[in-house]
C-alpha cells in the first residue's frame, strides 16, 4: 500500500513573509491519509523549518550538490539540508537539467549523495514536447531512470514531469500520465533494487485543484509535485485533499 504524497515546489518565489505565511496556513491542515511536503528556496529553509517544527509536514531542498562540501560557490550540500531539518531533496528537476546543465550522470550523483547523507531523493524525469512528438517518451524516461537506478541503494521517490506541461497550464491527460507511470513502475521493478509496487510515483506539470481528482484516480499516480498551485495555500490544500481521498 502506497501512501499519497503531495509536494509543493516553491521554486524561486516569494519573500520571507510570503513563505512564512504560506507555511503557516498549510500547517493548519490535519491530514493523515496524505504526506505533505514543501520545498522552499534554500534561503528560506531555516525559517520554514521553524514554522513547520511542530507539524508532520516534510521539508525538502530543491536541489543539492553532488559534492560533500568545499569550494563550490553557490552550491548547497546534502549535509546542510539535513542540518536545517530537510528529509527529502528534489534532484533532476527539468529546470535544473534545462538551464543549469544537470546531466543524467550528475543527477544520479546528486541522488546518491543525498541518500548517503540520509535524505530521500525525489528524482524528476520527463520528456520534452519534441521527444514526445517523435515517440521517444518512454526511451528518454528509461534513460533518465536507469542512470539513477545504477547507483542508488535506498528508498527514493520518482516524479514524472513532462517538460511541456510545467508552468504551461497544459497538463498531461490522466491516461497519458498513467501510461508513463506504469512504465516507470515496471522499469523500477526490472532495473532497481526496489519493489516497483512500493515505489511512490508523483505526477507534476500544471496540476491544479480542477484536474487533481482525475489524475489521482489513476492507479499508478501516487500524488503530485506541484509548482504554481502550491504557492496558494487554498489550492494546494485542495490538491492534498484530492490525493487523500483518491490515491490507492
Ligand atoms: P507547475 O505546477 O507550475 O506546472 O510546475 C510543476 C513543477 O515543475 C513542480 O516541480
């Protein structure tokens, strides 16, 4: 049985007051059927960590370095995230792959470093529109997954985020997402050490309160990684409620 997980990726948004207020509103929910997580910008992690300290909401970094520590200006290492109360870290987000050159092998190194340091990696995979149009979706995703499966030994979460659906308002249809999620589960069963049935696979890309129900009704969608809609506490909590009711 897989418990639903809904994670808000706040990306590079908000002021300190905005994120404190958002965290405080989210923390007022009582949900035991869904795990809730937020990933604020690094600079606000400490403050959000304090706001969430007496709750069971998980805290995640949006990325981490593949290195332990040292002269890597601008980077944040996994130990620092643990220090601030993070339990999870997002790696391989398409924005990191697209704008900051994160290759499959670097994403794998980051995921491995995270798990060594005690963080659960949330590994993002997804195809571009061109790759989908050429019928290469599954091939691209298997390549991204296998790079990580080769090095990882503990528990992880996968987030399927089609690049063309992120921030565009154009979500994958539930059937499209289900098809890819089913493939991810099979790929994990064959190529990773985890039992595919235990693996939590989140969908991300323009998830909103109005499409959450249909997405979360799909058998292999275990929750969501939410961008824009996670910046509004009401929308985010509605999505969490959908997941609590419909996942599994
Ligand atoms: P949107 O929900 O804004 O499309 O972003 C999805 C995402 O990138 C979450 O990581």
